C-alpha cells in the first residue's frame, strides 16, 4: 500500500470542440462586422425612428391585439377542452370539428374571410331560422376591422390551446380525482384545487410559446385590413421615405424586445408552478407572493411545502 502512487489525471483533449468554437466565433464576428460596417442598413435612420410616436402607437396596438386575442383563445380553449372530454357525443363532435377546422386552415385565409364578412352578410340578426328574428344592426358597423381581427385571431388560437389544455388535464393521474372525491370535494373544488394546479405544469410552457407566436401573427391582420399594428406602420413609413430596410429593422428590434420580456415572464411562471423541494438552492423571486391562506398553512408545518409531492397509494 505504501508503494501506491496517485495518478495525475488529465482531461481528454477534444480538439473538435476548440475548432468548432473558433469557427462559430469567426462566423459571429463576420456577421456582426457586416451589420455594423454596411452603410445600406442605414442605422442612423433606425435610431431616429425607433421611438417615433407612430411606431410606439403601433407597438401598443400590437400588444393589445396579442393579449386580447390570447384571452379569447384561452376562454375558447377551456370550453373546447371540457367539451372534448364530455360524455355527450354531440359536444365532443362539435369541439372536434372546431379544432379540426381552425387548425387545418391557414390563419391568413381565416382573416381574409373575416374581412369579407360584411360583403357576405349585410345585417346581423338573432333568432331561429324558421321563426322570428331580431335585427341587431348593420354588419359593417358591428364587425369592424378590429373586431374581425380579434375574432379571427382568437378562434384560431383557441383551437391550438384546446389541445394544450386537454393534454394538461390528461397528464394528471386519475387517482388524484378519486382521492379528492373520497375526501368529499365537489367537482368545482377538484378542478380548481387538484386538477388545474397540477395541469398548469404542462399547460404553461406551450401557452407561453403560443403567446410569443401570437405576437408575430398579428402582422397578418393586414388581410382584414387592420392598419394600426407595428409591422404595417413600419412598412408604411419605409415605403413613404424609401427606407424599407431600416424600418423593417425597427420592427424587428421591437418584436425581439417584447419577445424577450415575454420569455422572462414565462420563465418565472414556469418556475412558480414547477417549484419543488428537490430544487435545492432555488428561490423564486417575490413577484408572485403567496396568499394569506397559503402562508398560514406553511407556518403550521402540517403539510409539505410542495403539495405535488403528495400521492395516494
């Protein structure tokens, strides 16, 4: 034992990593140098128009379209997901057809249809086809371009979110529902206290991705046409002053900035619903403080900090 010598271990050299890092670095430097030194990008025009009032108004309108359409989509997705799991065959069929149709047709085609709605129906009325009908008003006055844009984006988004919500509900083990029923919980309590908190781990990440995708999809509302969003405003200014490329860069910078902010928010929401005792050293910032009831339960030390670790044998 006294004659044993320690081995001076050295890491295995991997020249491939060094070569790939050098190649990637050179390519990145080349691209950055081209962006800076090429006068055709016209960066002074970009900085001049980046915070122009017209562009800022387009940014706010784009954000409004994004979140309003997502709100409509979430409501429709919840309804469609519940209908897909209904025991009523008619409800299941209607939900399946809705999801099949709006996922199977291009969003641009749908928006064009909504833009043509006033030419298809001159008046809006409610009532049975064979009974009396009450006329609400002129179609063009009710279904304005903004309303058509929100309906078109919301209906399309709801079809995609419905499958996300359904997959989230299905990810919760059926034993959770059975255990909650054994404790005397009603259906509403089971959904809000047992199913939805656990399903959110599956629902939040793709929903965040859909929100980011919706931000960029709003540029298609020109098909209706809606002419107040960011992309249209940027291209309109570029065509007027013959600065198309710089104005496209302005729009791209704003899209990247908003997307980055949404990614940060998505990260913290995922961390909130995915928190666990196993994540040693992780502390979620106090952007989502616990409620008074949660704080009282935590101080009592009668349950684990992570309720998702509990299971029914």
